[in-house]
C-alpha cells in the first residue's frame, strides 16, 4: 500500500486473510472505526476477522501489509486470539454505518442538503500513518417515495448523520453483502447484530435465503425472527425450510401458533412437517428428513447421477439414493435397498438400480432412539440410514448432520453460550492445581 492509496471498506467483506507465509487466517467480516472528539473524520483502527469455529478476532490496521480485491495480508507477529469486543467509542462499518440514511451538503455549502444512503466508505493513509475516512459513497434518494437514484462519492465533511441513531439505517447494502456468504456465515453475522437490527435485516432477506439462515441459527434466535414476521410471510419461509428443520422450529412455538402457521402453509408442504411433529422426540422419526432421494428399481445409473447432481440437494442427502417401489415420495412403496454414489460412478450409465442395491444393512424404524442410531451409523460408516414403517415403506432417512444437530448441546450455535463456556474454561485453567497429598 502506498501513501494516499484509497481503500473501500465494504469491498473487503468476506475477503480471505493470510499471514506472510501464505497460510489462511480467516475472512474479513467488518472494519472498526474510532470516533474522534473533534470534527475530524473517524479513524479506521482495524479489521474484524472470523477464524475457525466462528471466532471473531481484532486485527490492528497496523498489522495489515496489503489490501486488494483478492485478499488481505498481515505482517509477521503473534495474533491476539481474544474474541473481539467493540469499545464504546467505536463503530462497525458493515453493521452500523452501511445503509445509514444521511444528508449530503452541496459542494459550495449553499442551498438545501440532499438525502442519501451510505453505500461504502473510502479510507486513505495520511502522513501520520493513520487510515482516515475521507470519502463516502452515497446512493441518492429521489422523489417522494425515496426511490433509488444514482450513486456518487463525496468528501467526508459534507456528510451529516453518519453517526447517529440506528433507526436511520436501512438494509439493502448489508443484505447484498450477506447474500454472498454461506448460510452458516450469514447466521453468524446476524448473531453479532443488535436484536432490532438483526430482525430488520432478516426480514429483508428473500424467503429462500431466510429459510437457509434460520436453519443455522440457535433456536431462540429462530423463534425471535419468525415471530417478528407477519404470519403469511412466516408460513412462506417455513415452506422453504427442510421439513425436519421446520418441524423443530415449530415445536418451539405455542400449540396455537403452530396450528395457525401449519394451516397457512400449502397442504403438500405442511403434510410432512405435521408427520414429523407426531413422532416422539429423540427418535429417528423426529430427526429424519422426509425428502431423501428415492428412485424406482428401473431407474438407470445415468438418471440417478443426474438426480444427485441437483444443486439444491445437500451433500449428505446426495451421498446415496434409496430404491423403493412406486410411489417415490414418502411414504414410498416397498423399500428395496440403497446405492451409494461411489457405486454409481463405477457402473455403466445404462445399468439399472435394481441390480445394484445393497440390502445387508437393516433400516431404522421411526421409534429407534438416537443412541442406537449413532451406534449403527458409526459401526457401518454411514452418512445416512433409511427409516421404514411397519409396512416396510420408506418414510425418511436419518443423516449424519441430523444426528450431530440433536447430539450436541442445544445451545451449540449460540455465540453467547460459546463465549460463556470459553470464559469458564479460561477461569478453570487459571486456577492453581492442588498440591499432591492435599
């Protein structure tokens, strides 16, 4: 980086961070501004990076040796791995500044100010090696309905309202950045927002995206976001969730609210959710997915491979196909067996599944408990196991991620709970060990 070079902070979001040896440290999740006591522009003091296990740490801006469209590179030295906590005089760019509604004074300071929305912040390095906000990219508001206008850049000192109440903040640009992330990363980013801001941003996501994100959030956050939506929208989002995840979420709501939302869902979408909710908690029936890949025995290998290549299928669901007599929707006809995708890759495309099925592993029943499911999946190195009813019809499949979700502590996705556990572990490690014989 050279003196006077300008960097736009929103463009750094999600960029990988590398150490001098080329080893990846994490990804950029935000930038930290330090507010001044005078009218001087805010100083950028560092970046927030997300490491493995969703830990967010602070990277001082002085440790950054280069920033471009591809990556952020750090200098040598130890990293402080303490979880990032914002200080009272600091602002986070993506969380608190992006999408703020501001007023832009005319260049000659004469006449009325124009309304706009912050799209990005540009920082530059001064002679004291400080990164200061010098430019603000703004989208103009036009007309009585504040429709989107053109985007332009202005000097920082022409902006009014950049620092102020959060009720002057929109969502469009932050949503655009979040939608570039994986659902799990989006969920993690939402947990870092204030409750009101989180609910506002979540409501601005598309139904499909919000459904994916809800599946990655702690249960209390799922409920909080869902109840903030109007019931028609909530039902639409539930329809786009996997039936087992929708059933788990509905189970956290009062019975009366469950009934209302199920009635608002399309009947064909509500039916598998109702069925899953009828099973005893902690059994295969309560944790299984009711939408595994089910094909008939006369299906060819080529057709099966085309089916599991469909992008909406998760890796664990696409890892095998289950073979059953028609119909192919749950509950299916008689269950015959399964074929793993590795076997499909080794066979001629014209071969039919009926000649390839594996039948040596007994399927689960809806009443099989989690302990037995875990034991059997570990014994046979399975990523998914079929679940059949008394008539030997396939009613679903338990996948390894289903087992993990229900075996881990209920709050394993909750960042606050993780922080509390880490603090408790650190305190225990700080306690002196008892002397021998004491």
